């Protein structure tokens, strides 16, 4: 599935900030905790490290709303929309494809989980979208997009790779 016009940005809370995140929401979603995501029909927020979140939304104006909500004294907001390649794996063997190049114990991840890792030496962020059917979204730097695509395709061949 080819999807365009996604807003992708990072929210980073400064290390020395003591700002209370309890009541802070992005598109009515709380910022998730370690290795988890917060999800609604338009937006996914992935935890990518301590005080760091990766936001993916079909609401292209969400970035501007977030910049108004998060003050510059406590947070850095970075637009990543044009710097990422997104590849989605779907099917019962999606885990097996990831295992071909990723050192994570993929079988222990479920719907709503996320992680940063590598795939054949390429830095990636993995978003486990659903368990049934198994659907995994992989984000990589756009400059490595072609290499990542070829690497994932190569890992998929023995499982009957089909492209949408």
C-alpha cells in the first residue's frame, strides 16, 4: 500500500527539563512509555528513547499544532516528513523476514510495540501495527531507502514475496 502525505516528526524533551507530561496530549493521545505506542485512527506516536517520541499522522497540519502546544524551553520538535522511507510487511511470515537482518527477538513484540534497531546494518524504527494479520511498519532514512527496500525484498524472496 502506497501512502503519501504523512506528517512525520520527532518530539524530544530536553534532558534537564522537568516539565510534567501527564496532561500533555498529541491528537488526544498520551505520549507512550518505553517500547510502546499510542494510537488512534489518524496518528501513531512511538516511544523511541527516553524523552523522545516519533509521531506519524495523516493529519498534515498536526506538526503546527504540536509546535504551539510544546514550548521551546522544554522541547525540540523536528519535522522528519521528507527524510524517511516507510516499508510495510504484512502476513504470517513478516517476523521471519525481519529475522533475516534484524538482531531483535521479534517474536516477543506484539501490536502496539515499537523498537529501534538495524536491518542488515541500516538503522530502522519498527512499528508493530497489528497481530492479525501481522503487519509491521519499518522506517529508515530516505538516503538508505533503496538499499533497505532491496534488503527487505531479498529477505522476502523465499517466503513468496509480493509487492503492492
